C-alpha cells in the first residue's frame, strides 16, 4: 500500500465534506421543488453541485448550516446556474461567481 501523507488525507477529507454538503443541499432543493426539479438536466445538476461546493468553501460551517436550501425557488436555482457565465479559468472569475451564489443564498440564512 502506498504511503499517504497526512496532508493528502486531510485534503481528501475536506473534499468529501464539501461533496457531502453540496449533495445534502441538492437533496433539500430537489425535495422542495418536486416536479419542477425534473426540468433540470444532469448537466444542470452537476453544475449546481459544483457551484454549491464552491460556495461551501467560502463560508463558515455555522453559516452554511443555517442556509435554508429547502426554501430556494426554481428561479433561485436558475440564477445560481446562470452565475457560471462569469466563470473563466482564473480565480477572479470563479470568486465573482461564488460571491453571486452566496448573494442568492444569503436571504436564506
């Protein structure tokens, strides 16, 4: 078995926590939207999960835990998905997109 550094283990644990948090948020959104959820294709869902994961990395856990994902509307989800239009390859674009996602989520805290 290959040696795995504590740093690599910590990074993987962090990635798993981010993915789990994004999945939990998606489940709450999916449950709330009901039949409207089916209007999102697999690509939309994958993008939404990625955007929520990026937002998760930008807020403290207590703030994230207070976000009422179960109250997001269909339009809110569309707005979140639309933030990706700002995403380029650089950190500034990704930060701007994440800030916009957090602005959409903020009223739900």
